[in-house]
């Protein structure tokens, strides 16, 4: 019988160990295992695979690891090999030590004439349910460990066609679910041992945050009805690659203010969003308040830390039981000063949040009291971030250490800072925010050669922070004189950057940061220079739309400067895409002349500001 040993290409030490300890085996071949370092959600999607996002380890209540996904795919690779050979095979993991004195290959071949799958070794979780067959075989109930086994090609095909490839769980959990279906049996006496992890280690267990497999999407959300107060959140977000969706962009705030309890509007807007959006129940919402929060770490770091809690929803914790101090005694004790739920920042699974929010609350009700009551009810899978591992609430002793936010009381480095409280907390918030994100001397930010794809031949790059966008809007409004260019066939209300004294800075920024990106992406195209740049304004009392047109530009850059308006989407007809979900400050780059006709659709309410930049089509092509 052909023998296959599953082994990672980079783990030569395990390969050597197997050969040295199993030298008597013949007719064997190493099968290159799938490496956990290659496992991402995108990797699975590209190969028509997916995990079961609801699965949790039945003994430790944790999510699946990248190593477990890779291990499953490695065994599936062995099953495919069995089908291709069309004959039974024997499979070993590379940490198996086979007992030569017990190894009887001819017997295993005979067993496979009657049964589809044979465990050569395993660990039984339910020994009381095992059914004896004869003096050598038994029918397992809940076996773990795929260290060594044999199977037929018919069984291998059955396993591959079971649908598991689109709902992957650890292979140790999958086999017990189908053991009856595949007519599986096990040897009473194991013929192989598994080497201790103290000797060879493990590529499956989660030894760090990087080992979790992220099989869901995280959606950053906030509620801020005054865009200018969202500057710290959005500016810090852009710097770490987080672009929160603001549910309050065009909403009316009907809750209270900081002088009285309130905040029900936030709960209602989140409830409406969860109801109308097409998010999966296993996806995750990262919610933050809008005016007194800034990010320090990126979304991947936050997500990995969230997974480590093994809870569906995590709220931040604070020192004070607000707004009802009578609830103090109902709270569990904490080993840190932060014992009580704070509703200004939380992260949680969509399905669980829907249950928590339920029918919601009135606009004037207090969101923190509402979430507190849900937490204290013990009806939901909620935990508090007592150490500030993700969310750090107001704390006078918090400082910046090596570009991280550090709390000396918990000795923890957080990811998001929330300056919750009244006016007395504002100075601490400003101190910390300015330490992390001092005001830049330039109006534009570096791209670091990074870009995303919006659509074929349409790129998105970071171009300006929200605070820089606000500065440009203020400069343009103070300058005044909004009017169309006299020779423009598609006139709009504009102010040139040359009039604002920003032309040279913009031109230099394009040359240094944008040209390298577009010249590489659209190679062998070469840039000649910036042709024109202008701020545009759409308002109900002047101009509300711009008809479909192409640009007199080699490559056009378009930046949305604000988002507190309705309508006025920049829409590209051939590509059938718009800038509706492109965050403020990010530039769309596209060929301007022929293929990317676009229009500004009708403004419904508010005032829209944008920045448009044209590049030269030939040397000397200037306006």
C-alpha cells in the first residue's frame, strides 16, 4: 500500500525525524502540506473554499486557527491523491512514530476490503460509546488525531464530495461526524504514537494572535452628525487604514447631550443599519463614538485581539457606573480600575448584536444604560475589556510609548482611545491625539506606494486626511469667487488651487507620490505633469449636478472632501461604479479622456465639496 507522509516543505526537521524513527517503512512518499502562512480568506475564496464561521472548539470555545485550516486542506490533498491513484493508501502526519512490532500492513489491506476508513491510531473522547467489532477492531465514537490512518478511494471521494470543502472545520472534528457514513473503524491497539509537541512543536495551535484564521469581515461603524467633530476619528483612521462608515452623515440627532443621559439615536441607527444591510450574521461590527475617539492600531490587530477573547461581543470598560450608580453591586468584580461597561466603543458579531439590540430604544434613552442592562442580564455572550487590550477609556496616566498607547495601571497597550467624560477629559484626549497625530505641515499625505483597486483601471490611494480636507474647504470658502471656467463645455462651480497658492505643493505631491503608482500600473504610459487642479462645490442654491462627460486629462484624480450631504454621487456609467462608499480624503485615479465618462448626480441636500486634478496629455498641455 502506498504511504504518504504529510509534511510542510519548510519543516525539514520533522521530515528528518520521521525518516529516522520509521526507517522500516517502504513504498512511502512525502506529500507537501498546505502552509498556514498561505491561508487567508481571499486564498480560500479564490479556490472555491470556505470555513464554517459558526464553528467553535467544543472543549475550549475558540475559533478555528490558520493551522487547523491548513491541516484540513493537507489531508484533503491526500484524499485527492487517493482518488487519483484509485487504490487504498496509508496516510501519516510527520510527527508519527510507528511501532514496527505492531505494524501489519497485510491486515490493514484486508480490513479495507470491508471498511472504508481505518484509524491506525487515535485518541477517543467518548470511550464509553465505542462499539467492539472483534479482538482487533472497534467502531470509534468521537476520535481525535489524524496521526495515521488508511482509506479507500471510494471513501476519499465521499469525503471530498461531502460539502465540507465549503464549510471547513478542523479535520479532527469532521471525521467523527461522518465516521458512520464512511463505515470507519479503528484498531483497538494503536500502532503509532504522536511525538510530544515539546519536541517538534505544533503548526496548528494558536501560540500568538497571528495564528487565528479570520473567516469574517469587520465593518467599522460610527455615528457622528457633525462631520467637523469627527476629524480625530477619521484622520487617525486613515493613518492606520480604517475607514469607518458614518451612520450619522445625514441623520438628525434626537438624543441627549453630555449634560443629560441620552444616545438612543446611536442604538436606533445601528439597529436600522443591521436590518437593511446584507451583512452575514458571523461578520463583525467595530463601533466607536465619533467625536472623542481615535485609532492607534490597524483593523487586523484589533480583529486578532477580539478573537482572543472567545466572546461574541466585547465592550470597553471604565471606572464609573454611569448613568445609574445603583447598578454597582450587580457588576462582577474586576482586577483593574475599569469595572463598568462603556458603550462608546465595542466590537461584536452581527448576529449577537441583533439579539442584544432587539427592539431598540427611544432616541432620548441612554445607550450606555441600555447596553449595561443587556450585559447584566447574562442573556448574551458579552465580555468587558477590563485591561484596555482593545479599548482604552479615559485614564490620566495613559501615555504614548513607542508609537503605542500604554496604560501603566494594566501594563497593557491598547488599540483605540476613547476620551469619554465631560470637558475635563478633553485636554487629555487632545494631548494624546496630538502626540500620535501632530498636524502635518503639508496639505497632502504620502501614499507609500500603496493603492487599492476600485474597478478595472480605477485605483484608490490615500491623499488627504479629513483635517486636511476641512482646511482646504475652509480656504476655498474664505477665498470665495466660486464660478465655472469660461471655456469649459461642462461648467461647474470651481476655485483653482493656483488661486489658493497650493498649486506647487499639489504638483510636487503628484510627482513624488502619484506618478510612480500610475506609471507602474498603466505601464508603459509616462506622465508629463499636472495640468490643472480645482476645488468644486455643489449646493442647492447654485449648481446641483454635472452631466456625463470625459476629462481633458491623461489621468484624473478625484477626492471627496466631505460626506455630510445626500445625492451628488460621482457615477461612472461604463464601469457602473460610484464614489458613494469611497472615504473622504481618498483619491480615485482613472484614465480621463475616453473610457471613464462620469457625472455628478443630483444633489438632494447639504453642500458637496470635492477636489479634481487633471494631468497633461502631452508636454506643455497646461491651463
